């Protein structure tokens, strides 16, 4: 009878260890589920006023932003990679001159989320990083390319409108 009691205690300890392990995994997973990750792909119109020219350059931009909002808090952290292309033409005595400016910005994008509503929230957003640019000038007889790297920074204000908590079929 004494040996059966020892076996029962050993079995109880094993079950308790499994329950504690499962509880720990559930709590760790709940912390991971509380994070909100978001991938945003955006595009749009881009324009610039090149130095030394009366013309304005126009073109397009494409951005990919990965954002993490730990525990759905007030501060989100993002990494943005983009591509911007602007072009313009200018007449001169030797003919038509074509200019293009390409830029690849890569930056950290912190976001401060304001408001407690479940439907709409304001945010302040920053940008801090680098850009890699290529400038090309082409005439009838000559083509010149130059490259540059520099600081990329900025700030913005915006809003988020929540239409639905989730979309059908996503994450199911």
C-alpha cells in the first residue's frame, strides 16, 4: 500500500508539471497574441523642385511599411522601405534635356497613437533614416549619372478609421 501511494504522488507531480507548463505556454502565447503587426503597401504621386531649375519634377512613389504595436499600446515601431522616381524635361539651346531623380528611402518610423475610441484614433508619426539617390541628366550628346546618400527625416499627423475588427478569411 505504501508503494501505491508513492506512485500516485509521482503521477500527480507529473500531471501538475504538465499543467504548469501548459499554463506558462498559454500566458506567453497571450503576450505574443497581444502584439499587433501590420504590413502596409502604399503608392502615390511624388513631386520635387530640383535645385537650379524652374521646372518641377513629378512621378510616383511606392512604400512598404512593417509596423509592430506591442500589446496594442500607444507607441508603435515601424520599418519603411520605399522607391521614389521623379522626372522632368527642359528645353535648352542644344535640344531637349531629360532629368530623373531616383531615391530609395529606408527609415525607422515610430508612431504615437492618440485616443481611446474603438472606431477612430489620431496618430503622430516620425521618420528617421537614410536615403540612397541617383540623379541622371541626359542630353543629345551626353549622359551624366551621380549618386548620393543622406539623412532622411520627417514628421506627420494622421488618423485611423476602424471599419471592422477583422476581415473574413484573414487569419482563420
